[in-house]
């Protein structure tokens, strides 16, 4: 009886860990293939704020965003 309960709990824990790892890997792959923001979006954002960004500034912002992904 106690052994059966332990097996069920162990199965749930293992399933949760495996599910978490798979979903994390899939999310990372999706974000790498479909980045949430690109250089054109950064240029449009900065232009909308009233300034024309240089290519160096755009690359710096992209590097900052990629650092936290």
C-alpha cells in the first residue's frame, strides 16, 4: 500500500521534471527561430521617439536584448 503511493508520487515528480525540461527546450527553440523583436522594430521604436538611431546603437540594443534571453 505505502509502496504503491510512493510509486505514484515518484511517477508524478519524474513526469513534472521531464515535462518542464521538454517545454523549456521547446520554448527556447521557438524564441530562437522567431525572435520577439528584430533590428527593424528597434529602429522604428527609436524613430517614433524622435531620433534616428545609428546602426551601432541598434546593434547595441540587440546585443543587450539577446544577453537576457
